[in-house]
C-alpha cells in the first residue's frame, strides 16, 4: 500500500467512525469529521499532511512503483 492510498483509507475510516459516534454518542463527534475534511483540503493546497508523515514511518518502504 502506498502512503497516498493509506491516507485515503485513514481519512475514510476516521470519517465513518466519527459518523457512527455522532449517531450513537454525541453530535460533538462531527467536529472530528470537520477536522478530517479541513485537513484534507489544506493538505491539497500546502502539501503538508500529518497522516502521510505518520504512515511513512509505519508502512514498509515499497521498492516497486506503479
């Protein structure tokens, strides 16, 4: 898995978890969804993505690029 795909998986997972918590716990969990969305937008403009930095350390390096 590439870092870019990992970021998409992580963002999608966080949004789904946040929506489930909003339904079952409190509407304040929508703030997490907002944070994820804003972070995705700012990373598109600035190139800075904390999730990518985390995944670069966790995921093993890939030798073959597609």
